[in-house]
C-alpha cells in the first residue's frame, strides 16, 4: 500500500512539474512563410537611415523550428525578450507571455507581447525587421564564421587601407562636403557643412548595407527620404527601402563612387 502511494505521489509530482514547465513555454507558429527565418541573426550597425543612437550591433535574434525566439544582448549575455512568434506573409506577431523586455534598441522600447513586426529579406542571409517605423538589419550567423557580424572580414575594408574618406571640394557641386566611413558590412555617409556654426561637424545622412559584390560593383540595401541631405550623385535613388548597385574604385589616396553615370570623388585627407 505504501509503495503504491509513493508511486502515485511521484507520478503526480512529475505530472505537475511537466505541466508547469509547459505552461511557461509560449507557443509559436512559423507556418510555411516563416521556415526561412529559422536560425541565428546578428545585428549590423545602426537602423536603416538612422544615426548611431539607433544601434543593434549588440543584438542577436534566434528563431527555432517551433517558432520560439530569443532576442539577446550578446555583449552582456542577457536575454532582452523571448517567447513565440506567429508568421503570416511578411509579418509576425510576438507572444511573450508575462515576460518583461529589457535592453531593447532605440525605437523598439514598446516591443512585447502582442507586437507585430514586418520583415523583408533583401538576400537569403539578410533579415530586416521593422517595428514602429524603425528598421534594423540582421545578418545570418553561419557556423565557422565569427558570431559578431560587425567584426567579420568583409569586402569593403579590403578595398583600401583607409576607412574614412572626404569628398573632394573641387569635384562636387553640392553645398556640403561629405564624409564616407567604411565598415566590413556597411558604409555610412555624413555631411560636413562648412558654413554651419559647428563647422565640419559630421551630420549623419544615411547608411548602405552590403549585400553582394562582383569586381568593383557593389550592391547595397539602403533607405532614403526627402529630408536627407544626399549628394547629387544619389539624386536618382528611389525613396524608401531599395537595393542599389554602385561602382567603387580606390586608388592611391582617392576613392571614386559611381551611381547611374554620376561620380563623386573622395580623398583620405
């Protein structure tokens, strides 16, 4: 009788623990559309079209086959948000249960259970997530490469030993000069207004995220709106998100950027 009681008690205890564990796991549903999202994605640079106050280099976004996700701060090894996601077409909604978000990037402060994000994939290893009009780009982690995509070796820095360039004054009809900063997986454009009170203080214009390249032709994913003080070379760049292909040629102390027949020359001084 005592053995039977112990057996029943043990069975009940195991059932209770299992049920409790299952109740804490929030369900997800990838469906057919979301299978391509499975994997680990590392944040790259700043949000599209935004300055460094919107940074996601420290983030990792993981999704498994069951639709469970984890948004993690990889610099502090801390979970920002986790739960399940349900995918429909180019959007997915989050279900985080009662979990409270911590350490979210700028513009995503209200992200949580019930939030809906839209996503696009400019290439099979690039994921752009948008919430509340703020879009962050993530690069898929592949085994055998460094997990921090912002520090991996990329083709942009292989162009030249210099990673900062300034538009040549006598080669542009623009009011401002421009500063071009190269990183492994993206480049940033800043304007330098010599007539402003803060003379030559860099003002962020936009960023270009590397997708692919062949010889000296580079394809980027970028964002443009009418408020941006872009150089004339990008006058034909469409508004909103777009892919753009440009030629970049570096030689000695100069770098030439060409887009749709327009050129902009930079020097490293």
